[in-house]
């Protein structure tokens, strides 16, 4: 362990402080996130507008459902009778799209409209996960030059490329999209062709009335030689995913109309020309949540929190490292709690993990079951805080779990490397001079030659006599406590605080002084078969 000092205070009191701080962390995280969830903007509450617009643009991320839910609550509190969701996305996370679809589908007494808009600031597409969100709305409108479709789920490969999902995932998404289409009166055949490449659609005319039909079914009817049946163009061939332009979506009944822009859509919906359109754009808080819940930032927060907590455990009282660790973990759990993915389970696992690590460090020798269990508990808490399920039951959930494991694993591995660097170089860095105790303890606190506190050379006004008490290079001794790598050793009849060369040494092991760096006595395990080589005193 990185012990920059001997401990002149009760370790039990230290552990009590750490546990108390972690309990405070739990309470602060729950209360602050609860307040954030309860907050809704009142910026538009005084307006008479009844048409509210919620933009869904860019990739569908984990933060998208949170943004949509907040804005829906804001619109409802203002008395909106219609909510328009402007969709402009190539897709994104399936689980996030499903949550957004659930939020929209749960609305009652409010007309929901999806608008795939165009313009120079828009891509004019609603693909993949965007189709799920559009189907959750009661009506779909599109601007000229836009498109919708290509909703087959894909999974991220380890090398960053995208791979088609297996049949189990496709079947689950297909069923959900078909259910949404059935609920809101959208053509189910079109929807199935967007998500399943095995569906082949053709246009069939029966008594000059156009309808869509699977190619196999149309072929069987054609064999019956019905005079009133005529097979028209192929909408989508087998092996292809269906995408429709605005005109095609209108022709085949997926779209309710083609309008150039929002004011025209509002007029199409039957509102007066002077109706106020309120657009609930993402604010700085939404951007902050998106930033804090990104994989890179979460890994950095884990790194900062664990390293700062490690330094705090090895420092007297509660100081700056503990404050940094507290802030890092409050941000980490608070942002995920605001996303709706953190509950009491995650916080309990985290505190249990920290407690087991403390037991391993200060109570049990070596590194065994308690330490490993503590790391596993902490990792599990961090992973579960990033997802809204415990055990995955679908392939797309496995994809999310693996991504979260990578994020947490990177953060913990970086923290281990950082702690290792602090163990190796921390006592020699001026940065930690304020944390380093400039004294060494002998066997007792009586102050005699065998038990008094011996100060370092630079602290005494009697330099020569003090240097006589400083062990010479090559001196032999024995470890009085476990060295991890810092501990106590008896050398020439006196007990000193010493540090090994980064190795773990059991108590009772013969030692040799191999170096003195400032106030740090460096020792190594004595090997009777090798000559002892002393390094230069610094």
C-alpha cells in the first residue's frame, strides 16, 4: 500500500470516517438525483400554446429517453393537447429507442405526431431506431426529400464495426415494431419489411385497388388465375431492407401527409394560423448529462475516484483526496441515477466493496478473498449503475453489458496502474511532501533509546548525532510488520518505518538496508546466498 506516513491516530476512527462519508454519498446521490428528476421547467407555463415540439436528433443515446421524458412532462404541465416529435436520426441504441417509444405510447389524452423534417440543418432521415420512435406516434408526417426505414438491429463488434444481429434480436424488435404499428394503425407489412430482410413485398391490385402483399402470398393468388388480381411493382425484394421516400410512405399509407415545414404541419393538424409553436430544445443540462454519461468520462471518473479514495485511506483525517473521491462518485452515480439506472442495489454493492477493501488493507494480511471480493463488488456496482437491467435476457442487452464492462474495466485498470505509480514514485515526489510524515517511530512511545520517536536528519539541529541513529547502508534487520510495501522493521535495535522495493514482505523476514532516499529507508529481503549491494544514500 501507498503509506506516506506512520499513523498517529486510531485506524478504527479512520475507517469509521470513511464509512460515514460513503453513507453520506448514498444519501446525497439519492436526494440530489430525486430533486433533479422532480424538476420540470416552467419557462413556458404562462403561454397559451397547445402545440409543443420535441426534437429527437442525432444518435439515439442512453440520455435520449431522459431528455424526452423531461420535455414530455414539461409539455403536459403546460397543458399541451398535441406533441410533435421531430425525428432526424440514423439510429442508435435499441434499448433507448424502446424506452422513448414506451414514454410516447404511455401518453393519454394527447395527440402524438412524428415529423421527419427536412431543411439545411437536418439530414432528413428516420432510420433504424428512429423508426421505432416514429411508429410509437399516432400519426407520421414527412417533408419532401426525406426517407424512413432500414430498421434492422445491428450490434457493435469488438473492432468497432457493425454486425447484423441474430434472429433472436431481429424477432424481438420485429414483434415490438409490429405491435406499435398495430396499435397506431400503421401498415404492418411495411413495418416488417423495414426490420426483416426475409420479407419480400409487392404491390397488388384487386379491382384496381392497390394493396401490399408478401410476394409468396401474391404468387399463390396469381396461380388461382383470379381475373380481378394484378401484381404490380416489387416494393422490396427478399434480402433487402425497406426504406421509403416521403412520397412512397404517403402512397402506401405509412405517412399521413407530406408537408414542407412545421407551420404547414400545424395548419394540417387543424390549428389556427396564429397558434404558438413551442420548441423544447435540449438545454445545457441535457448536454451535461450526455457528457457525464459518456463512456470516456465515466472511465475517467472511476479512475479519479478510486485513486483519490486510495490516497485518502492512507492519509490522516479527511482532506482533499477524500473530497475529490466523494465528488467523483457523486457525479458518477448521480448522473446515472438521473438516467434512471441506479437504485439502492448499486449503492449497497459499492459501499460493501469499499468496506471489503478496507478490511483487506488494514485487517487481513496479503491480498485474498476480501480484496478480490471488494473489487468485484465495486465493479458490479459501477456496471449496474450504467444499465437498467441486472441480468441480460436479450442479445442487445448483452451488447450493452459488454460495453459497460469495457468502460468499468478500463477505469479500474487505469486506477490500478495509477495506484501502482503512486506506490513506486509517490514518496519521492514533492507533490506529496504535505502528506509525508517526516518522523520514524521506534518500538514504544516512551521516548527512550529503544522506544522514542526519531526524527529525520534534516529535522534535527544536532545533525551529526542524528545521523548516528540513522541506519547505515547494508545494516541488517527484521520486519516487525507486513511490508505492503511500507511497514515497520527493527534495525540495529531500533524500530523504523521502512519501505520495500515495491514487493510484499511478511513479518519476521530478515531485511537489509539497501538505500536511503530523503527520509525513506529502502529495504530488501536478505538473501544469504547473494552478496549485499548497498545503493548510494541520497
